[in-house]
């Protein structure tokens, strides 16, 4: 027999609170990751470099340039919302 407001009810509420907290934190990191990006002028420069070198697979319309092998970025500019290429 379960008592209303008993321990299983408390566990259920704690589990719901935990799930909500995890989702909220996860969304915050996802949103932050989406907001960190290269300025358009740097993406255009990378695209031109790729064309000049005949580099295949650098389609920055589909790929995040900062997640591309061979390109290193720093996303510490403007309150961690802007990235810049720092090494190729």
C-alpha cells in the first residue's frame, strides 16, 4: 500500500527534476555551440584556400570549419561567441 506523498512520490519528483536539469544544461551547451562560429569573411577565405589547393571535403555549407581536420580555431572572442582560425 502506497502512502500519498510517500517516498516513491518524492523519488518520482526528484527524478523529474533531475531529468529537467540535465535537459536544460544540455540545451545550454548546444545553444552555446551553435552560437560559436566564424565570421563570414573567414569562411569565404577558407573556401577560396580550399579551391586554390584543390582540397576536397571542405564544404563549409555543411561542415563547421572549426570542426574540420586541419583547421584549429579559438572561440574565446566576444564573450566566447565568436571563433577565429588560429592555425591550419
